[in-house]
């Protein structure tokens, strides 16, 4: 993998019900920005997207990981 990179996966499907029937769905994706540069501004741009929440940060193998949840 080349860095910086963005890795994503569908994490959950949120369903809203009315009269015991589903009527609205939203997919939630876990989006991880991985970079060698701790000052990379990409996480700042990601967190400004609508329906986005910062979840966690961790460093592993000299790589910085910023994890977000994004609903679509």
C-alpha cells in the first residue's frame, strides 16, 4: 500500500422503522486515513464532510491512523 491512503469499509446499516416496517436506511462506513506525516491536513478535510464523526486516532508501524464514521 502507498501512503497517504484512505481505506474504507461498510460498517453498519442504520434502519428507521414506522409501523414495524423499515422505511429509511443509511449506510455507515468506517473510513481510515493513513499517513506517515502526522501533520497531514487530509483528516481536517474529512471531518468537515456532512454526517461525519471522528472516532479515534492511533499510530502503528510509524503510520498515523485517523478513523472516521461517515453516513450515506
